[in-house]
C-alpha cells in the first residue's frame, strides 16, 4: 500500500523534530510514501465543537486529496487520527452528509468517495514489528512511561481497540530493547484536548500535574507519546507547572530513530523544552559500545 | 442540533444517573464539570448552551466508553457545544485558532522561531502543505467561505 503522510500542524509548525524523525524512520522502514499537500485536519477539539458540518467538510478535503493519489493516510497524531477516522466513518455511514460534503467540495473541483483508509502509524509499525526489531542498532534499555493519549484508543466503536488495557505500545517498546513502567492512571488524558488547552489553561495544567506526579513516581527515564499535541502538553506544559518534574518527552518515532542509531541532533530531539541530554548521552554511549565491540 | 434530536442520536434517554461518567472524568476532578449533571439536564430538556462547564470537557471519551447504558456522552457534549458556540457562549480565545485555520489552513501557523528550528535540523523552512501553496490555499479559502464556521467568525470580527 502507498501512504500519504499526514503530519498535522503541530509536528510541522511546533515540533518539527517529530516531522524529521518520522521521515527518517519511515524511510528506514521502506514505507512507500507519496507527497500530498494537506491542511489542518481540522483540530477535533475546537473545530468540531464549533460546527460539526464545517469540521466534516475540511476533513473530507484532506481525505479527498489522499484519494486523488490512491494513497491511504498515515497519521502520527491522535488528534488528526481522531478527526480523519471519525469523519471518514461518519461520511460512509451517512449518505446525506456525504452529499453535503461533495456539494461543497465540487466547487473547488474535488470529491470524496471514501476510498482511502486512515491509519494510525502505531498500527502500521505494529504490523511490521519483526522488521522494526531487525533494524534496531542501539538497545537503549530506557525505562519508558507510555502515554497512549485518548483518540488513538477512543471511541472504541471506531477503533475497535481494548481501551482499558492496551498492550500495543508495550510490545513496540520491548521490541526496541526498552522497558515500559507502570504507573497509576496510565491511560488518563494529558489535559490538552477538547479545546481545554487554550480555553482553560488552569484546568488543563492541573490535569497534567496529576499525570506528571504519577509518571515521576514511576522512576521513568522518559515519557513516550504517539501524538504531537500530547507531546506539546507534556513537554511545554511541564515547564509551566510549579513543580519541576524534568522528565524528558519523546514521540515514538524519536525513540525509534535513536534506537536505529540516528543521532539526537539529526532527529532534532535536542530542541525540546525539557532537556533530553541524559537520553542522548545514553544513546551515544550505546553507539560507542557497539563500535568498540565491532 | 435541537435538544430532541440530540436525545435520540446520542441515546441520552437511556441514562440511569449512575454517575460512572462523573467518576471517570479527568477534568471533573479539577473543574466544576459534572458530566452526570449535564446529561441529567439534557435529558430533562433543559437548555444548557450557556453552561460554562460544557467547555471543561477534554473529549477524552472515558465517560462514553464506561457508560453501562451506551449513552454517547462525549459525542453529545461536542454537539451541544455547536449550539452553544452559535449562541456566542464559548471561550473567545478559540476564535484565534479558528481564524488561523480559516485564513492560513493551519491551526497553528509557523513562527519565525520554528522556521529557524526547521532549518537547523535540515527541514525546508516552508513545510510541504496547502498553507505554502498559493493556488491550493486560494482554493481552500474558497471552500471555507461556503462553511457555517466562517459565518460564525465573520459575525465576531
């Protein structure tokens, strides 16, 4: 299958290190990609809360753009996944909504037929686990606090996933030679979704603070996320809390990049707010050990 | 969306007020949001569009997942927000993000600082997207002008 990467606004415009890591990792894995120009997904928290139909039309424009190239969309963000997957399913089930969307799209010479699937990159990676394992050059041995976030798993009527005890990320982390650590409320929200990040900073940060307290208590070397918006909250948000937790934050494609032996400055993880220095040092030592062994 | 339609589409009538939604809510612990209360009011046919608690929901879907009666709680909150937003009851700061999306096609447009980071880590300064393609962007803006969310923004300008 050919994929069109749907990077999303935050990976491009706030955490380009996630875009960079993703392109390097996907290339290394030999995923067949085509370049398609997209807009914002649009953000499910704000746009869907303001006008459902407008949200549908903008999402359908993105789906239609992938269809034109006969590609499935691959998202690296739970928010984009939440929007594109939900819009896709809603449109396929509701001919009336599909008619409305296509009437709007036809004015700019586009149409949505529902032929491109929406994939979350975690599922694509999980389907290539052996390949992934085979490409690991550096077993970092990090203790990782996994943050699933919300919209990869939920609503389960759309994802079909086990939302109360998922194991897919634990499986991937293990394949990379790292260890996942348990902590209370490990599946809870980061506090950024639903427009709360911008709409009510105090509530948003209180939710994050509770999460961070549990993560810190787990003794994790880093937090692992699969969503640039969670990443933004966990990394920048951490710096806005009174309590200093200083737990570095990595998007899964960044942890994979480091495990593939790619240097931290090439991936761009040194540009995060919470210092990733200790992780980078560990990765460097592991790389040197390999050279000494060889 | 009318309240009667919301009742039907999201199975709100099935609610037995058990409170699992409120107990599961990560935001309710830190705010005044009491999901059970919102569902009760909706079920009673009350107009809750002016209720500020609507906007404290992070849409994490935990309540909807755990509801023993299958009420689509989160989906209902999102749709009731549509009516609230239309009536002007919404955090005004969201308009900045909406304006940015409708004007540039990006929810979070690129800043000069991030442009520097992009170039430092070897990415093209301009991302490969509609926002940086004049022709595509014009088409997107034409599409946007046909949408209700654009009217909402125009009214607030």
